C-alpha cells in the first residue's frame, strides 16, 4: 500500500493492575472509530493499543495476588485483548511492555538520550503517589493528598537517573508555535503551553527500589521508571529498535488518543524525550475528558468502576459504541448514566435509524415488489446527503465524533421527514412512489457508509438489507458517498428490528 497515506493512531497502554473498565473502553472506542474513518478514506491505517506491565504498582498487585509479576501480567493482559475483541475494536497490533521488541526499543531510546547527555545520575527527594507513579509538589496536593487519587503521598528519597527536561522548554515552545494544530481540542494546547512556560523540572527515569522493569543499558542496577518504558510503546510497536523500514513507514504518529490526566507526560515529557533521541515528535494528540460516574473519575481506587462488557450484554455492542461516541463532545468530561445510555439508544438508534430502515423496507416490500427503485439525480435529499458528507468529514478531521455523528444523523432525520411529507405508505404503486423510495434507499446507503466507523455491524446490516453487495467497510470516501450510487433493482429485506426499544 505504498501509494496510500499512512495513518497511525494509538490509545494509551493500560495498566494490568485491574480489569478493563468503561474509562478504558471510552478512549479505545474513539480511537477505533477514528481509524475506521481513515480506512474509509483509503488510508493505510495502523491502530495500536496494549498493556503497561512494569513498575512498582504491578509488582505490588502481583505480590498481593501471590504471583510472580509476569504471571500476574499474563493473567490480566488477555482480558484487555478479549474486551476489545468483544467491543469490535479493529486494532492492528496489541503491544505488551514485557515483549522483547519493546525491551530492545526502550533500551535503544534510553541509550540515545544518555549518549546525547540528557540523562544524568542524581539524588531525588519528593512527594510520590504510587497509584500515579508520579511525583508532586506541595502546591499540587489537595489537602495533602494526591489530586487524582485523593490518597496520601509518600516522602521518597533515592538515587535515580534523571532526564534533563529543563533543557527543552524553549525547543518545545518553538515546536508548538510551528505546529499550532498539534493538540485538539485547542484549549488543551493552551494548557500545555502554560505548563511549559512555568518552567520545566528534570524528572526521574529509573529506580533501584524494585526490580520489575527494563534495566538501563549502561547501569543494570537501575530499571527504567514508567515514562521511558510506557511512552516508548508508541515507537517500539512500529519497529523502533527492531525494524527501521516499518518505523519509517508509520512514525511520526498522527494521533495519540489520551485522557486529560496524562497530558503533561504525553505532550511535554514525550516530545522532549524524542527530540533528545533525534526522533521526530508526534504529529498530534487528541485529548479526551473523563467519562465520570456520579461526578467522579472511574478508578479501582475509588471503587466506581463500570464493566463495559456488562453493558454490551444488555444493550448490544453498537448501542454501547454509539452512546460512547455520540453522548459527549470529545475533550469535555461526560457523566455516564444508564438512563442516558437507554435514552440515546431509543431516540437515535431505535426511533431514527431503525425506524427509517423498517419503514423503507416495509413500503418497498408491499408496493415495489420487494425490489428497491433507483434514486432521482435531482432529489431534494441529494443536497442533504452532500451536506452530511461534508460536515461528517470535517468533524472526524477535528476528532469530534459526537459532532460527526450528529451530522450523519441529520441525513437520517431529513430522510424521515422526506417520508412524512410524501407519505409513500398511502401512495399507489407507480413512478412517483418509486422516486420517493429510491431517494430514501440512496440516503440509507450513504448513512450506512458514514455511520460505519461508529456502528460497524449495524452499518453492514443496513447495507445488506437494502441489497448492496460486499462490505460497507470496503467503500472509499468521498466518491462512495456521492449521490446516485444506489443501483436499483436489488432485493430489499425487512428483517427483525435493528434496535428493539429498551425499557429502563
């Protein structure tokens, strides 16, 4: 696929100290939908997720379970892979930080920064949160506790190697000034610039107090601490340290999909580390808010974890995916409620999309002999379809899935209104009825393409029921969504309701 544009996107890698929860699913589904959109554009997509398996937090969890750290990681990592399979996540790779390819790449990165003079031995004293694996200043704390986990921090002193982040403030500010759209939403860029301008502190990159990690290549008494290990997955998974050709193909990444709580590490530490090693920084970061439960971020610590697999058993995979993507503008915090999930399902999926397909298939079955008529080239719906394509494309380009889906659903609403105006269920068979139904079928064809990144199985079902051959995912934008592609004369099948209404 050398002639197609490479598109590379990542989720964070998730700690194996707990099972997958709704917060993990939120970022992963958004990354998946974005990558599916880029496949529709014909891009050569590489979508990465995985698990973060080293560090004190994992060693402690393994000790508590009476297991060796690797055995513990081996017991949890498949739960993430299985969860993503059940949520229809189309990742091309799943990296574990305990893999050999990762270790080799991490050690190459460390050595490059060390050789550049940016890693030095020093003694650190600071306030440390084990759950965050991060140090805080007194000003960061809330009533003496970690601002994220609301738990006491520990006073720690040890000899560590440090990355000299303080040397990179001016270079980072210059790079961001030259790449003004690198962080979306744009208000997150302002946050990063403000942080850099406050002055950057060097950060610790090694530990001797535990052994569960990757040894430093020049000093095996130290294992590398979280950021050089975890962040490096984004380059080790695409060949850094093992496959130069693959790395050249995919790096720099188009988007790191991250939560707002890790923005400092991803948008300040990470590009500085890459600059030190002589590697180009990422092209972009898409920063999401938190999906809250009862106003609080989901975490094992606070005990408010929601298992996404419980929800898909109840509402279906696409019903759940749609809610995650449509409910909250990306970047803002959202509050997950079961009532909101059922409400979205009933209004947008059952009443709008499901009802439209059912009405069209019913009329075609009764009055067109079960075969779909061709659309009119000058249909009033053609403009609505063109608007939907343009607006949906613009919003996906901004990594705003909720707004992209709203644009697609405007075409569904326009088509339902078209049917209400023309009342084909009251009309006699003939050219006028055929024209109305052909237009509606063409709108459904375009909707199936535009909605497929969010609800892939549903989109394929719509595609097949209106008589289209092959896979909707194999269509290519923009030409596949141009008005007039429905061939007519194909068998239209009603089938069971796509989205039976749900009761609370």
